[in-house]
């Protein structure tokens, strides 16, 4: 919903994209993004995550931030694997 506010000018884009303000959006979308096409098909909802996707695609630096978030999540998952094996 907040991404929609930004896209429609209700909420300032720069303020919203402050890491301390929108970090959760990047983490959640970072987890879903590799599967978003499948999620849309299975949920029969072609627009799910559409506003988040559009906001990230049209905001300077946001695509790189998403990539960095996904890389950090992958490192965390990798680091947690040995702990699971023990």
C-alpha cells in the first residue's frame, strides 16, 4: 500500500526509500522477486507486488539496493546452513 502512495505522489519518494523506512519492503520483495511470476499465476492475481515492482524499477538506486538485499539474504542463508547440519 505504501508503494502505491509513493507512485501516486501522496508520500515523498525520497523519504519512503530511506533505508530505515522501507527496508522491510526490500526484504519481502527480495524474497518473492525470483518467484513473482509464479506467485501471480498461482494466486490468479497478475498485479500482486506490482506497485512494489514498479516503485523499485523507477527509483534511482532501488534496483541496486534490491540486488544488495538479495545478496545479503543469500549470505545469511548460506551462513545458517552449517548451523542446521550440526
